[in-house]
C-alpha cells in the first residue's frame, strides 16, 4: 500500500516471529500459497473487476519502466503496485488450497496468513485494503466445486464485512454471522440485511464479555440450526483493545474463546472442518498475540 500504511508487510513478519519464539510454529504443517485460477476468483467477482485489477498492475509496470509512479490509488485508503496482482492471487489461492486440503481430510483445519485481506471487496468493487474477497471465494468454491450444501462464515473483524455480504447476501446455502463496531467504516450492515446474515453492530468500547454474550445469544443458535458442512472465518484482530484502527475492547483470551465456540460447532456439524483467513489487525504486537491464541485453539496446542 505504500510507506506508512497500516496494511503493511510487517504484519505477517510479526505473526511469523511470534509463532517462532513461542514454539507454536514448530507444531504446524506449513504450505506455500499457490496462485488462484481466475475461474475460481470469478465465482465471487465480476470478470470486469478482475480484468481491471490486472490491467492496472500491468499499466503500472509499464509506467515504472518509463519513470512513472509506483502506486495507483483505488480509493483514499487503498492502493496497488506491480506486485499486488500476484499477492492477491496467492491470498485467494491460499484459501482455495486450504479448502481442498481440509475437504480431502489431509488436515482438520487451516489458518491462512495472507495479505491483502479480502472482506471489504465486493463483487465488482475493490476497496478498504481489499482486492479479492478471499473468504467469499473459498465459500463459493466449496459450494460450486466441491458440492457442499451449506457453509457458514464467521467474521469477527472490527469492520463490517460489506464485501462478503454483497457477494453472498440471499444465498440460502450460506449463513454469515458477524459483529462489528457501529457506526464505523464501511458504514454498512446495520439495516436491511438478508435473512442469511446475522449482523451484530456494537458500539465503540464494547468489551469481550459483552461480545461473548451476544455470540451465545445470537450466533450459536443460528449456527446450530443451520448445521454447516464447513465453516470459514474472516479472522480480523483489529477489535483488540490495543488496536487504534477500532475502538473495541477484545483481548487474546476473547479470540481464543470465540475460536473454541466456532470449533465446537464445527465438531458437531462440520467434521471439524474450518478454514480461517487473516483480515484486519494493525497493532503488530496485539495482532501477533491474537493470531497465536487463535491458532493454539485451532491446532489443539
């Protein structure tokens, strides 16, 4: 995104360092993310959006050769460079490959440490640091390529996953549950949503215990009733109390608790099958600690 931007390469470095010093990384099976086939990305996105992003990256490469700019602005907060196309393909490719591996029984669950994030990307619009909607692509892939009948999406980012809702709203094969700070970017999700969306807008400074109570009251009954065959997680950690991108009050133990509740549902209905993909989280220390807590639960460590 450019120098000084919160969505930066150091995010993944911080996660990697934390997994290394805690020994958690030693217990994990690691895989390199492949590039996603364009046909799979187009399960969730309009072909014109895919072509536009590719074209912008190609144009930048030509411009840089001629001494032009290194970045192109998508919106005031989001820019791309010559490497964005490859990075976005690999981010989407990670969740697709993880979906294949989990459904093949090679692993019970997977966490995808990827950039760029995805849950703000709509069917025909890139925005909010996001280009392709990794989790929406994976959900559509599980339904269309693997023939699953019901999948659930859990989004605990501090921002509403407007892109995921835009792509999957009204699709009865998908149940999406989320909480998010409101009013807050992207100023959506609090009214007029479809019946397959369980949106929980919460005010700034909401703490973890209040979120836990809402999850028990609102998420869990719907998930139990829906009986998903697989669960996808938009794992944003910017609702942490140390993260300046939001004003909520979660801590690592809250993310561990949420992950355990999701895992309980997956064990009952989904053969334990979970694919989680990184979304937000911009305080590097809080992000790394929260991802560690999330992974410890997923991996039974």
